[in-house]
C-alpha cells in the first residue's frame, strides 16, 4: 500500500484531537494525530502495541506509573494492555503505529467512502 500526502480526511477522535489512518498492512497500522493544546486523552488501555513519534509540539504522557515530558523528536512504545493517558501541552502532530491493526480506525475511514 502506498499513500500520497493528503491534508484532508481527518476525523474527530475526541474533543481537541483529530486522527487519520494513513497506511496499513496485515500486522500494522500507521495513524496521524493532530492534537490541540489543552486537550487530553483520558486513561485507557488496549491490546495493541503502540509505537509513536512526536513530529511537533509537547505532550505529557503517563504510562503505567511513569510520567514522561515528550518534546519534538521523542518517541515511545507502549506495550498492549498498559494504561496510559496524555495531556497536550502545545499543539502537536503525532505519528503512531499500532500492532495488530486497529480495525475500528479503518472502519471510521471506510464510513465516508
């Protein structure tokens, strides 16, 4: 699968956060998130391993019992079923890869086609 840059097609994930599934294979899915300063991702866990890269901005992660101040160029890997949350300290752009594929993200993508 190859995807050309397209700045359209973002979907609201939660208030202040938009997302777009970029590409996927059988085992992984890459997603781009646009996060607005002051928004937050509440505590949650899922079975998917989540590897991410902070393209722009500043975030405060809580992963399990550990806190991390993430800045541009930082990356992370969150093991499946570990509770985590995020506070958006500055407008941010994040790329994340999930394994296995998050089918609900693809379903959201397909619903508009």
